C-alpha cells in the first residue's frame, strides 16, 4: 500500500502517482523562470515524514546556485532550532 499519493491536473488531463516509504514521492511544477518542487520522504529511524518544499522565482540558469543558497539557509534555520530546543531542555532540567 502506498504511503504517499499525489496528483496533477493540466491541459491533457489528470495524472496521479503513488509513493512508498522506501521511495518517497517527488513533484515539480515549472515555467521558464519559476520552479516549485516538493519532495515527501519518510525517515524510518524516526518514523516521521519530511516535506521538502522549494518555491522560488528566478532565471532558470541560476537554479543550481539558488538551490545551494536556499539549502544553506534551511540548514542554518534547523541548526538554530535544535540549539533553541537544547537550551529549552537545559532550562527545564534545572
């Protein structure tokens, strides 16, 4: 049985796809200068789903550089979030 399910509807009708815990499901919508990408994955160790969403507007030739910048920003955000949670745990322990 699929864990993820997705669909898209356009000028040629509708298409759907299934994704499993082992494969995830990945989708994108784009024009010449816009890209929206969504990846849904499952972490077996944490038994938790992760949703990776990228939506930006920029020239297509800049895609690689922009994605590196956005990934670095996301990594920084989650590191700060983890640090905040560690500090909160320390305060609650005292």
